[in-house]
C-alpha cells in the first residue's frame, strides 16, 4: 500500500514537471561575432572598462513559462561591474532595448537617444529595457523624456548578469498576453549612461572620434544611430547578417548635423520549427 502511494506520488510529480515543460515556450536568436561596430565604422570608448566584445551580441533567448517571460541577451565578453552598480544588477556598461511587436505594433519611432526609426510594417508596441540602473530611474527617464512611450515600457524589477548573459523577467500581462513564439523582435545594444543628454534616455553618444566615455566613428551631430549591435537577417548567426546590420544602420546627415536619412530598422521573426 505504501509503495503504491509513493509510486503514485512520484508519477504525479513527473506528470506536473512534464506539463510545465510542455507549456514552456522559447525563442532563440543568434548573432554573428565581430559586428559590434554599428553601421560598420563605430569604435569603442578608450577607457578600459569598455572591454572588447562587451557590446557584441552573440545570442538572445526569450522564454515564456506560465505567466512570466524572461529575456536573456548574451555578449562576446565576460560581463563585469566596474562602476559598482547596486545589486542585483552585477553589470555596469551595457544597456539593452528589446523592441517587441506582440501583434499590435504601431510605434515606428525609436527611444530617444538611439536615433533610429522603424520601417513601415515593423512597428512595435512594447520595449523591454535591460539596464543596470534601478527600475525607478528607467521609468523616470521615460516619464521625463518619452512620456508618449510610457504605455509601451516594460522594466523588469530585477535585471542582473551572470557570466556573459544579462537577463530580466517580466509579467506576461505587462506584455499584453500572447505567446513569445508569435511575436517579432529587435534588440538594440547600447551603453548605460548615468549622466545622459537632456533629451536621451540613459544612452551613450557616438561622436566622430572616440573618447574616454564616447564611442567614435560617427557624427558629432545628432544624426547617427547610437547603436553598437542588433539583430539582422534571420538572426541565425550567419556572417551575412553583418552586412544586413550595416545596411539597416546606414544614415545620412545634413551639414548642420541634423538627420537627412535616419537609420531604419526591421524586426526579426522567430525561426520556424522544422
């Protein structure tokens, strides 16, 4: 009798575990290494805290389990916390904007400070921000500088880093429900800036020449995209996606530094299962 009860209990636990696994959904994107140069010309700041590969996306994984969604972005360098950002961040220099079209994408402007726009038919309706700054600071920045985007903003209460991966978990309800396998995405790699320009949301600028805390290879005006890496092509890690990234981030400036042709981005869809 006791053995029967124990066996039944074990089967019940196994069935629950199997059910949980069955209901878990996951999207896995890859990105080629060596393309952390924006449109092809960008260089890192000179301060040693900006280690080679720190802004080079290698993979993005989105996992849905029950009523939670976890966003995880991996880079081509061990992640460190040189500016001692408070727990649980455990990272300092990266700043990631994950734009999501859950099926209602209508926003084609970029977050202030990224200097990008999205192509027709590639709008988004949620932006998940993975930042070492406290969630309250991120929300305040949007409230002060991008109030119209506040309804689309989703910030994990706890964003942290382990090894080479930065991740944060949000409520599925905050994403408007649905399935991660049905959404479309664009992931922008930026750098955390604690003292941003008055119009920029915690983003670090790209100038013509790199400096201690400035990227180089861009323009001293406000016409160049402030993005070091993103997803391109089919996001499977093919080397051809480097050229696709460079084309998306191509831009043109007027003589006074204003934008003549902004970088225009497209979204990527989850790979179809074979």
